């Protein structure tokens, strides 16, 4: 009887993994392709301490909200208000470079 229960449990486990298919990959199902929000290093931007604090808080908030087109646009808009035009141009270029790379 114990062997029968073990066999049934193993069968159910195997069947569950077979039928799972792509169900575990939620980011791809919503068209996100598994790409994270822009996570470039801000070290190259020569930020002031105030800018660094604001950008760290902004990035943390953005990661908490998740990556969608709307949150990405909001993130970039808010980053533009924190950074100087030169810093923002560098930041935007580095973000674009990250998005063009295939997801690992």
C-alpha cells in the first residue's frame, strides 16, 4: 500500500511538471521579456549626494512597482527632473544600451 501511495505521488509530481509548461514565466506572458528596469550604475554620472539619495530612492520605488511601459516612462521622467541635462543624456544612453541586450 505504501508503494502504491509513493507511486501515485511521484506520478502526480511528474504530471504537474509536464503540464506546467510556460505557466511559471509570468514576465514573458505579459510581454515583458524578463527585462528589468534600467539598473545602470549611477557612478558614471558624478551625482551630488542629494542626487544620489533621490536616484537611489527612485530606483527602489521603480523596482517595487515592477517593470511596465507606464512605470518605465514615469521612472525616466522623474530621473530627468533629478539629473542635469548632461547626466540625463548619459543615463538615457546607458539605459537604452541595457534594453538592447538580450535578457539572460
